[in-house]
């Protein structure tokens, strides 16, 4: 069966490319994003939502639309070599490119005729189309006795440090403290693909309007440039 529906808005987030976006929400809890609803929605559509501390975002993996679905995938947390069925994963390569993330609700406001919902901890690429928003209801959504199979813990995090030059740059930057917290939280998730972990290699990612470069040091990651 085929359905067509209209997305309800888009998210703007600091993640300007897919690389280095944490694999699940709340792994970089300080990251702030904004869901901007289409103009057809007024504040009525979110009346009462502020009573909930967290909300579900369902969205489209829009950067993958031309990638065919794979029935079996290699989850990064299994080291990239063990395969599981796509329905046993949160892979982005799905029969329908639908993502689902629970995020912290920070604020709801209106600007230029559009409802803006500030959230924290989203794992969505900048510009991701939003399909639906629902309140997170802890007594049903948080299943205390649930067993999460091969994804039962958060991935191990890596120590992140900043070169003296980068520390100075961020000290002088507007929102520098927030930006360095986000860089630290995001890189600590070790975004490197499982097959690419050689020491000394340099990596780069676009976060906010910065190009963040880092190298693998013996104690973790050293951020060498933010420009
Ligand atoms: N929490 C969601 C879920 O469970 O459906 C997403 C999990 S998926 C493993 C998270 C990854 O989706 C991120 O690391 C990022 O690489 C990718 N991603 C985020 N937004 C995307 C988009 N708009 N298009 C394609 N991939 C996206």
C-alpha cells in the first residue's frame, strides 16, 4: 500500500552533515535544535504540549531517499561486521525512510507566523523534514523491564581535549562555552566508522558554521582546529 502525506515542518540543527551525528538522541544532550512548523499550523496545534518534558519526533531520513533498502545491515555497534535484519536495527536504510527520536522539550514560541519548538538532544541532520510530533508518555514509553538486545548500553565515549589555540578561539567566540560542550559531546561518541580507526589520522566535521578538525591522540581525540 502506498500513502502520501505532507510533512509538518523541518528541524534546524547544528549537524550540517551526517557524519558525526550521534547514533541516538540524548547522546549529545546539550545540542539544541529548533523544529519549525509549516505556516499552516498555529500555536493551537501545540496547545498543552509544554506540559510534557519530552516529545517524540518522527521524521524522514531525507538524505537517503535514493539509497535502496537493505534487508540486512551491519550495525556500527557490532563493529561493522555482524549483520542483523533491518527491522532489528535503527538503521537509516529502511523500507520507509522513517526515523523516530525522543528529545527534551525546551520551549515553544512563535516567530514570523511560524511555531518554533526548541528541543535538546536531537540526532537529526539540519533540514530534516518532520512528519509528526507526539508527547512522550513515560508510563507507557519507558518500559522498565525492557531488554534492549545488542543495544543495551550507550556506546563507550572517548576523551576529547582541545589544543591551546582552539581553546582560545572558543573562549573568544560568541556562545563559545556551548559550542565547546557540543563539540566535546559529539566527538566523544567516536563517530569514526568501525573500519577506519588508525592512530594519527585527521578527521573533520561541519558543526554549526564551523569546520571542526581533530586527530586521534593516545588519550582520545585532540581538537586541532575550529574555523
Ligand atoms: N533515533 C532515530 C531512530 O532511531 O530512528 C535515528 C537513529 S539513526 C541510527 C541516527 C543517524 O541517522 C544519525 O547518526 C545520522 O547519521 C542519521 N541521520 C540523521 N538525520 C538524517 C537525515 N535527515 N537523513 C539521513 N540520515 C540522517
